[in-house]
């Protein structure tokens, strides 16, 4: 059993009690809600005549269903308008802070909370969204939960959970030029598998992780759930503290030094014991592209789609399903695959640094004629900063559509959807069947830089061929 890791320390500090059957009741320090998974939870409280236990620990925004082309109210989509209206009312009725459209702080929940300083080391964080693991980049333990658990947190500020094992993923050396955090996490999931993390918390560590910016670390932790892990985290360091300092909800000047001392004490000890340790050579990772219907089915951009006999027998059935659905032949090169739609955005890669990298690739280039390309900032703050830097102009000059903040085509709960069997080059996190709005749509996950490169060529390309010229 793991000992003296950050996970162990944070878990023990937030354990209210041990429950019959072996699970623990865990206090949740920060609860994030949005318009999709909260209505039924609030309805359940009302049915039982219960109130929100600690309203000051819950924060709301709207992201999943908001349109990105026109956000004027009422929304054209009646259901979307009903959902945002319900969230607005529930927040007013329960005295919950709501970052609504036009507030300057609206956006994807996993983008908004860090940029406001709500996400801090040592916290337990819950949200009714799979990719809540994002917040682990700050040294917090963050869980995606279902609607019934959203209800439980609203009512009691606690969750009943089984303690996790801890696997350290040590990333040696550094990423090479043109290779990004998205490539690294896709590579890790490919190497370990999409089910390897079941029952685990992933601690990402090593020189390659330390070298990453905070926004890159959020990308890594965001997709730990795609490797089966319940959460993923990175020990806080000076980059963490620098990112948090002076944000809206960060500790004030009088408490800042005390906060840093506290945060440092939570880091995994040098003699920590892990349930498992995996080593990854980051210098060997190249730009990575998914070819299948799970995030684990990926190859380097200059590699070929594996043949069936090259795949683990346990994964061959889903590989055959992927070949058929994606219309790929085993042994086919991924490079050169024609692209119909290019999407830059999502809680995985919709931050300002993602837009900067993609804009740098696009500068002085044009989107291929046959490609529809659009970029969706992760928040109103990201959009504002991008406009200050002129990034929106670079995108628009290249032929991209510039959209308003939201989840957009990551899960296509609004009008941003693939049509028919279109192929999408996407900076999002899931390539499941139908994920981007069409039951036949095909998604290739890659970094924002690789999406930009694909948009220029109209096909999967190696971004290094552009940036190294």
C-alpha cells in the first residue's frame, strides 16, 4: 500500500470517517457544477426538502450546451435555454456563485476554476464531469462524479469512496521540439492501456513533467481518466505557486507565505512508497495521433496503424471494430489521412498556450479548401487574452472560424457536430464512436499544433515539417 505520497496525505486529511464495507467518507473542499449534471441533483434535494450544505464551496459555470456561434439569449436550442435557465435559478435559490455568459469569467469548468485561483494544492475537488482530473495538475485530488454524487456533495459536502492505489508514472528526459503534453499523455495511455489505471491514482513525475508549464500539466492530468485512473496529479512546485499567485480567489498577501509552506508539506516524500512505478522516456515520444475508437489506439505520426498480430490479444476485438468503423487498413500509414474538420478547443487543449502554439503554426498559412476549421477558446478570459495578442486575427486570416467559449465539438451537445462520416482532427480528449455528434463521424485526437498542421495540408501531417523550416 502506498505511503507518504501526496495522494495519501490529502486523502487522510479529508477523511471524515471510515464506513462499514471499507470505504471512506471524504470531505470535498471544492465543488464545481455546470448546466448538464446539476439539474437532477438540485431536483433531488428539493424532493427531500434539503438545502445545499456549504454554498460557499460550490461554484457554477455554463459550458456543455452553450452555442459557440451565437450566445445571445434566449438560445435557439430550446433545451439548452431551459438548462441554462434552470442553473441560473438553482444558483440564485441556493446562494451559489455563478460565472455566467458575459461575466468575464464564463467558460469550460476545468479552464475557469484554475484561472480564477479556485483550484489549489491539497484540495479535494469534485465535479459532475469526467475530466475533473484536470485539477490534479495543482497537487489536488480531483474526481469526476455522477449526478447522484453531485446531489450527495450538495447535501453533505462529502462523498463515500474507496481508497485508491497510487501509481507513479516517471517521465525521464524531455520532450523534443514539436512534441507537446498532448503527445506525451496519448503515448502513456497507448503504452499502459485504457484500463490500466482502474483503481489507481496516477502521480506524474520526472524531468519531463517538471519541465512542463502549468497549462501543459493540466493537459496531462485531464486525460489520466482516459487511461482508466480515477484521478491524476502532479506535486506542486514553484511553477504551481507562481500560476496561482494574485488570482481572484488565491490566498491574499497576508496568508500567501503560510499557504506555500502548507502546500510544500503535502508533496510526496522522497521516501514515498508507491503501489507501482512506470518509467517513460519522453525523448522517444513523437507527435501522436489516434487511429481508433479509444484514446489508447494511437501511433506516432510517422508510424503505421498496427496489424492485428501486433496488438495484445485482449485488445484485438476492439481493434477489429476500430478498423471497420474508422475505415482504416491494418498496416496503413496514419500520415496523409484526409481531414474534413479541424477543431481546436476543449478542457484538454483550449487554453491560451494551446492557442498560441497553434497560431504560431498557422502564421502565413491558409486552411486547405476542403477543410472546415474552427477554434473555440476555453473561457472568456482566454478569448480576451487571445484577442489582445492578435491570435484571433491569425486564426481568421488563415481561414479558421473564431468562436465563443464552450465545450463545443468535444462532445457536440450543441450545434457543433460532425456530419456523416467526416474525419475530424481534434485537440479534444475522446474519440469514441459518435462522440463529436455524428453516429458515423471519425475523430483523430492530436495536439493543437498537429491540428493546425492538418488544417493547412488537408491531411494528417507532421507539424515538425512546418516549425523546423
